[in-house]
C-alpha cells in the first residue's frame, strides 16, 4: 500500500517502540483516508468538467443558430454505458472536429458510443478532408484492430436509422476487435444462423448491401441458389411482411434453393402461398412436396383470391337466429386443464364463405349466389377458434339440412352434441341422420 501512495503521501519511517508504532499506524491510516478523499474529489471535478464541456457545446450550437444537437445527447443521459463514452468523446470532438457533432452525424455517433472501444478517444487525430472520411477515421481509431468487410462499414456509417444499421454496430465492433463468427457471441449477433460455408460467404458480401441481405444472400448461395433468388427472398422475408418461425423459413428457403426449375420471378408468389398455408395450418411442411404440386396449389390460391376480391362487397341478409357460445370442462387427466370454448357463428359475407370452403375443403364457397336470396344460411361451428363443422340451415322449413366437417366428413359425437344444443336454443329441427 505504501508504494501506491508514495507519490502523493509522505509516510514517516516506522518506529521501533510498541507505543510509537501504534501511533504511527493511526497516522498512516489517516493519511491514506485523506488521500482517498482527495482522489474521489478529483474524479468528481473531472466528471463535472466533462459535463460542462457537453453543456458548452450545446450552448454554442444554439448561439450559432445551428440545429440543436439535443437529439444526439438527450437520450444518452438514460444510458450509463453511452453516458460514460459521450463524456469522453464530446470534449475531444469539440476541440478537434466540431463539425462531426452536427445532427446529420447523430445516428452514427449513437451507434459508436454503445460499442466497446479498444483505444482512448484522446489519442484520436482527424484524418481526411470530407466529414465522412474524418468520421471513418474516428471509427477506425476507436474500434478497428483487424480488417472488416466494406459492407459493415457502410451499415455502421449509414446516416439513416434502420434496423439493420443498429444491428451492424455490435457485429462491426466484435469483428474489428478480433472476434470470430464461429463462437456463440458472433453467432448471436448475426441476423440468421449460418453454417461455416455461409459465414465465409457472409464476410465476402459486396459493398453497399445491408447486414440482413448479406446473411440471406450467404444462406441462398450456400444452398445452390442465385443472386436474383436471394434478392427476392430477402425482400419477402426480411422486411417483416411475412409471418412464421425462423425454423420453418430456414427449411423453406432450403427447399426453394434445391428446386432446379424454379424461376426467381415466381419465387415471390410461392413464398406468399407458403406463408398463407403456414398461417392456416401450423403443421404445414414442404417435406415430400414437389415444385409442380406447390405451383399448382399457388395458382389455385391466386384464383381463389381473385374470386374473393370480386365478391368482397357481397353480403348476405341475416337469418335472425342467435349465435351460440359454450364452455366444455376439460377431461380429468388433460394437460393443461383449460376449458374448451365452442362457438356457432353465422357467415354473413362472401369473403368469409370462400374462406370457410377453403379451410374445410368442400364446395360451400360456391353458394354465394344462392345465399343472396335469403332462403338459407351457412354457419360455422368452431372449437377454440378452429373450424369443426359447416352447417346449412333452411329458413322456410326451420331445419338443419346439412352439417359436414373437413372434406365432407360426418359430424363426430362431440360436434353433434353442440350442434343439437344450438338447434334446441333456436327451435330448429335436425335431420335424423345427424
């Protein structure tokens, strides 16, 4: 301890006597406490000076009638890591290159102060004539120890706040400091899980592309697809317009890349159809399917969509019967023990009618013209939101004429119970065969 304080505190020599030695120990302890207090006060004064430098920078920008940079510094006060970096960064930039504190560089600086720095900012000297070149020199000084692909530079230095540019900052800092994509930290920073071959293609992506597209391109090229197919799939899957799990689309992209006769122009339609089928049926899979069968199903789906658009404004007169809703207690050994909710809902427009026929795989979708007369109505019996029966009711005879399940199967025992319960509530007759 005496060595660390020798530059600040003069410690008297240690005496020989016991009483004198105790007095000497108390004096040394008091000297060390005083030195600790002085160091804490110096640290507080240093932090105050840095905060005053930030405030002076803000005040000077207002006096010069420049756009206020509160958008750059305001949010930093709630981020401990960024606050520590900005206190060190702003005084240096105010002295050596104040033009980089302009609002147009705010997004780049926001990403920069949230990364781990490998060198102190006080050693930075601006290099270059243009602001973009000087900003790049700042990034290289603070983050770069090893070579980084150019597309990561483009994503980090992009002035537009996008999801890809925010994700590029930690990945850039990790690779620039010598990190690898093979380990868990590197894999966690990637937008997609990549194999060894894909990681190599990712790092050799051309400049000007986003991080998300570079990962999708590496995935498609490693599985035998082309550049155009990668652009189509990235546009469809990476912009948040297509729903579905990452595991499902990982397998779906692999299936698309393996199809020899697939044209990139039709890949978008196939992706839309696959996403539609996956939403309708969570167990849907492309395993065992051929490109011909998926093409045929896609054409049928587009024809159905065209029919729905033509009938979008067509509605049917209400029947006057009341819908039904019932709760069924779970079985004794069922897990989880959540009650089932059975509902009976009337189909009142052509759009829902076509969807019912599509989901149940029968011909009720072609009844739109007949239902306009109001002589009969179509109802849907559902359990927890899943369609179980399609029911046809004749109004003039007040009876249930048909009730069929998926692919025109006969009603099951539990379905008959709720069907007859709804019929009793509305005083409808039920055919004997039901």
